[in-house]
C-alpha cells in the first residue's frame, strides 16, 4: 500500500460508511473536514445513495405525521 | 377541538437537503408553524458561496410569518463571540441550541401537551440517541416526504429524494450554459 494513497482511501471510506449508514453525518463531516452541503455533493459526484431509514420506520413516522395533521385539522 | 402542531427543525440537515433539491417550500405544505433555532439558521446560511445557503436565507426571508426563528441563549452567546472576533465554525453550538430549544418547548407550543414534529435527516435518526418528551415525535426527511406523498401534496417522495441525491451532480445555475473558459472540445 502506497502511503500517498491513504488520505484518498480514508475519504472514500468515510463517504461509503456514511452512505451505508455505518457512521453518522457529523462523524463523516468531521472525517472529511466539510459541511453537510459539500457532503451531499460528494455523495452525488460518486453516485452514492443518501442513507435512509428502514421502510417500516419511515412508514411509521409518516403515519404519525398524518395522524397529527388530522388532529390539527390540517 | 383541533390541536396546534409545530414542525420543529432542530438541525440544518433537512434545510440543506431540501435546499439542494430546491424544494424548501415543501416545509410549508402541511400548514404548520415551522420553528428553527437561531444558531441552526446561522450555520445553515453563513456560507453564502453555497447555493443551498442562499436558498435557505431567501426562503426564511420570504416566509417570515410561517418560518419562525427561535432566539436562544446559545445563539446569543455565539453571536457575541463572533462580534468579538471569533471566526470559523463554532462546533457544537447548533446541538447546544437544540438542547436549549427542547428545554424551552413550552415557549413554542400553546399547551404543554401540544404535539411537536421534530424533523431530522434520516442519517441522524439512525445514529443519534434521542430522549424526548412524550409530545415530541421524530420525523425523518424521507418520512416527511412520504407523508406529503400520501396527502397528495407531491407525486412521489422517491422523486424528491432522488433530486436531493442528484443535486450535487448538477452544475450550479450560475455556471450552467456558460461557455467554458478557453473553449470546449465538445
């Protein structure tokens, strides 16, 4: 392993780990020394997906949101 | 009797991702008051070199009655330090402002048990630990979009999500359709 390749590998690792949901947003931003907007840009450049919650959890949250909007008369 | 529900944005994440896709106005679609901590708003808008920061600032300016900036002691202290010459990123101040905001929820809701929807990025919901009062409900950005899709506000949550993911691949509007410096070979 060439020493010079390590920083690039670390950046890629942080991006991949974030995309896979293995590390949090703040940790990825700290590892890369960038803000969230730039983190989104780098994911996009590499065609990596944004981490998402499991569908069941997303659906449960959406259910709660709709229930509360009904209660609010919205 | 209807209850007042507040959409609380404790972190810049959802603002930035929706700004990337130029869909910030979706936050207003449910017709709820949108509350953002002052320090979070500062962090989301301070670097105007980024289009998303400019979009967020414009969005907040355009809807002052719907998007409410919540003044915190943390935000005041951070502003005072900036005025005294502190520069660079004020790490941890956004999180501190959120903690203060959650401790002062009674100043945001009309009744103590009024529901609050707390909007975070999916990645934060997955990796942070939350200890929340019973009337506060976590909502991820994707779940918010799915909720809007089910209400018929948007055609597809997946389409908006894909637009967020793709936004960084697009040249910023100010650089689109500009001739390349020195010409282009194709």
